[in-house]
C-alpha cells in the first residue's frame, strides 16, 4: 500500500513492557439448548440466560430447519 509502513515491532509486545488484561465474567447459560444437524451428536448451542427464543421462534426453527430445542433437566 502506498504511504503506509508497518513494522513487526508495532504488533509484537516488548519483553520489558507490561500489559494488563481485564477479564469480565462469563454470562450464565440458560436451561435451553438447541441441537443442529446430526441429532444428539451434532453441534449444540446454549444461549445465554435471558436470550432464549420464545415458543414461536423455537417451533419455526424446528419446522423449517430441523433444529431441536430442548430444556435441560
């Protein structure tokens, strides 16, 4: 690119420099899980608490795409 010069040192941290990393808490998972293609051995999605789809959304995903929403016991 014209007019830009990047050096590796722009992206690599110095051994003498110190960085602090802020770690936030992970969101809680809800009691709902969605199994995609492949049945029980396929990938599983657990939405975060409060972001679960409603009944209509779950039913339409099951009818249109075959996604199975189940509530964990």
